[in-house]
């Protein structure tokens, strides 16, 4: 029986993400406490869960006498339906839900699914770049299984869902680049939806979203004014639809649709965290931190994901190729923006971050992953 490569890719990635389980600890607990609050209590307050075994969250916001998740609300909302199904089913058959069961179930359905979908769209992008589907398939597997995408698909963080939506948005825009006579308003609507969802999954995606908006304008550069405005409107409408979820949450909790939860951060250490940069706390990059997050053997990106070293050759080749020069600059901008943002950590946050164990999220043999 012949299996399409897309189906084979989905099977491989699904099995890869289901096989492992990693407790998300305070970071993921904060997101999942909010999910539990919505399903079990019908509100957003996580006070009742903070002292429960295996559900403690250092990452939390404090406002008007109550604790809330300090994370972007998107990942918490994404788990509401699968947790509601599990919670109701457990109540019907009379079983007690353990923290491990809840977390593994939600991580697999939400984060794992995002990992698979992200891989499928990466493959689609690779196929648009290379006519050789085998090379596209191998390149996709290298990125999905040879980088931190895979380990982060095992924990309930916002990284993988945010990456998925950014990938989808880029694919929709990139697929229109070669067909200026067939610019699709529906694809701009979809790209806007994806960018909005990416933001409510992780605030720091705003840096990459800015680049993608510039890229969308580049895609539309040869369109007449009417088509330009129509596509822009549909993109804006899509973003507004997805962002309305965050606006509704912020209005309900913080009485302002433009509130950012990190401004109400309960922890003194996390008050100096990177996400506050977007709330007006930007700091210049620190060269020491830049080294630690890139080439430091302890947990530098290129040590954790050595396959990315090949990207240097790829960029050199792509810049010389006119066909993909704009996409190359977009990619370089996105990577540089995230690196520089993380290199701008305050001294207190940097000290906290660099104290994390070097084996975190790396290999099953180090004891950080468990089946």
C-alpha cells in the first residue's frame, strides 16, 4: 500500500510526540491551571489550584485580590474543549483524574497536534522551494526531529502552537508570491487569523508578526490600490477575530482589553522577564547572554540543535538566489529579533534563567523525559 509522504510525515511526528511525556512544572502548570479554572469553576481565577500537589505555579499574575495565569491566554483556551471532554467523561464513569493523565492528555492533543500540523506546513513550504519532494521530506524531518521543536512538543508551553501558526501564516503568504494574478483574499484572511492566534499563544511572536506583515505588503506590492486595500482588510479582519478572544479575556479579568498579564506579575524575579520587554521594558542585548543562548555547550541553541549549523550554508546560497531573497531576509530578521530580545534579559532574570539544569528538554537518558 502506497502511503503519501504527507501522511507518513504526520504518522512519524505523531508517534514521536506521543511517545514521551514531560511534566511542564510551574510554567505549564500556570497555563493548565487556567484551563482547569475555566472548565471546573467557570472563571479564570487559579487560586484554588496553586496549593494542590503537582499544580503549583510560580508563573502567575496577581490582580484585584486573585491569581491568574501570567501567560498568553491562547494555550489555556486551546485546552478547554479536550479537558472538558476528559473531565465530563471521568465524572460519568467515576474515575479520579491524576495530574499526569490530565497533563499528558492535553499536551498530546494540543501541543502534539500543533507539532504535527507545523511539520506538515513546513513540508509544504519545502516543496514550494524544492521540486525534489524527497529532499523536502528529509529537510522537514531534520527541522522537526533535529531541533528543539521536538522536545518542546512534549511540554505544555506556548512555543510549538505559536510556531505552528506563524508557519501557517508564512505558507499562505509564500504560496501567493509566484501568482500575483491570483492573490486570494481568503488566504489573507487565513494568514490574519493565524497571526492573531500566534500572538495570543506567545506575546513575543509580535516581533516575527511585524516581519510577516512587511512580507505581506511585499507580496501585494504589484496589486492595484483596491486589491491592496481589500487584502489588507481581510488580513486585519482575520487577526481581529482571533485577537478578540484575548480582548474578551483581558476585559473580563483586567478590565482593559489591551492589558498584558505580565504587568501584574506576582513574582519579583519574573517581573524582570523577557516578556515584559513588550510592555515597555526593553533592554540592550547582553553579549554574554547572546553567547549562552547560541554557542554555550551547556544549553546553546547550536549545541542542542546542531543540524541548524547547516542553515549558515543555506542562507549563503539563498541570498545569492534572487528567487528567495525576500524570504531569506525575513527569516534572518525573525531569528535575529528573537535572539536579540532574549539577549536583552535583565541581570536578575538572566541569573535565574542560566541556573536551569543543562539537561532540561534534551535527552530521555538524562532523566528529563519519562514515558
